[in-house]
C-alpha cells in the first residue's frame, strides 16, 4: 500500500518527524484507500459465504476490539477467510502447527512500559506495536477445532428483539427516515414492513441505538452540529458499533450511509488517530449495549 504524504496529516509525535509514516498513519491510509474504493471494511466484511461473528483469538476465544476488528475484517475481505479465528505465531507453534508461506495479518497490541521502575517518578505508559496473527485457515499441521456454525439469523430474532427492548430507548415507527433524537432520547424509524428485509430493519435500529449510547446518561459522547468533524466522527462510531453488533448477531448487513464516505475520508485525512478512537469507542458502545441487555430482566428470563 502506497503512503501519500498529505498536508495536515498532523499529530505525529515530535520524535518521529523524520521516520516516515507512523503506525497510525499507515493504518489510517489503508482504511482511506478502502473508503476511496467505496468499500468501507465494516460494510459487509463477511461475504455471503463467510461466517458471521466477531473476529477472535482461537486459543482464548476473546473477541478482538477497536482497530483490530477492522484490521481482521480487511484481512478477511482480502483473503476470503471464512473462519473468524486468529492465532499468534507462538500459539500455532505450541499447537504443533505451521504457518509457513502464509501472509500474516498485522494487528495492534498495546505493550505496557514502566519508566523509572521502583523509583520516584515511576510512570507506566503504553506503546502501540504491530504484531502478526494468522487466520485459522492458514494453519497447516494438526487439524484445528472446527468453528461452530453460526445460528441462522431467524433463530436469533427473539434475542435481538429482547436486546433492543432492554435498552429502554423509546422507538416510534413511522415516516421515511430513521434517526435518533438526542433531545428526546428517542428513536424514530420507518415501519418494519417498509424495509426490504427484517434484517435491514434490525440493522438500522442497532445503528440508532449506537447513537443513543452517545447520550450524557450513557457513554456521554457528544458529537456536534451536522457538517462538523464531531458529527462525522460519531457517524463512523455508530457505523462501526452497529457493524460489530450485526456481526455478533449474524445479521448479513449493517446500516451504512454511502453518501457520507467523502466526509469520512476528510476526517481521517485530517487526523490519523480518528479511526483508532472511533473504533475503540465503537467497541465500548457495543459492550455497553450488550451489558445493558444482559442486566435486563426480560432477556435474563428468556435465557
Ligand atoms: Zn447515524
């Protein structure tokens, strides 16, 4: 991927001025290239025959979060991976497998460092580094556990309904557009029958619930008036959060505003850390909404 130096790329730490693009700039440029091609990595990152589900580590089964969700979705798109599970080189070796000749997917790992350990002024900080993982399909040698087939979305509709109800955000049906009103803390969405599929309806409601998580009584992430960077930032945040929830629930599509792509590109070109922050906040929003659902008595009773 070619890196193009841009005016206003900014926010590079002073000591990296002469070292070429930073990790943030390299990854942001990769995502900008995809946006310019009209294929945001969070829109249908799972092709029709790919498995749905959040990308996760094969050994720990822990789902990835933040920017690593995007990086593994890009890898799945590029290589056509159907498996959603990834392993580090060490994990493959420990399992007696091999990844010889396979191209790694690079994800970001925050490594903890301590300055002046045990002394006055001890300081802990995190440095982000890239490290390699391999998709389960790239591992040869002993057979890995097959991935559980996902439940068809139809079987999960009651769960999604309960998830939506558990948020306590009023939803009014009507009109021909969907939006979340911060002042009323309420969602307006067209009638389910006006969507081409039930999946399309649920994807839009999940997107608006991601906006509802911005409310001061929840995660307090104010955006800004339309056409400001804060507004577009919150749109990317909502698209990413709802894409993560759609992947989790096995929805085959997520809600995406194709007309906003130019604004997203502008935002990312002006701030190489924006997509990292948006992806991190999106994971927080998806986790927050999931925790709300787990706490709700309706879902607990249904489980
Ligand atoms: Zn939106």
